[in-house]
C-alpha cells in the first residue's frame, strides 16, 4: 500500500570493505601526489649537479638511477594494487 506523499529513502549500508577500499585509494592518491612533487624536485637537483662538473656529475648519475627506481616502485605499486582490486572484485 502506497501512501500519498510518501518519501522513499535510499538505505546506505556501512560496508567495512568499501570503507577500507576508499581509505586505501585516498591514501595512495595522496602519496602519489607528494611523491610526484619530490621526484620532480630531485630531478631538478640532479640536473643542476650535472652542470657543476665531473664530481657532482658522477653522484648525479647514481641519484638519477635511484630516483627512477623509486618512481617506478611508487607508481607501480599503486597500479598493481588497483589491478588486483579490480580482478578480485573488492
């Protein structure tokens, strides 16, 4: 029986797994934003080190390798996590 002027409400369920999924997605996007800023700053610093001579240039080559590896790990982990979440259906 339907009442005149009845207001229907959508029920929102507090699902633990959806809350965890939202929290992890928010955390990884925050970390990626901060990491991108740090990576750009480090690349600028290593670029300046290449300009200032042979000694700093050798150090900059090592740093550049570590910066690239770190960037791949940070952004690769997020992509891998998103892929696993989509495949598993969480």
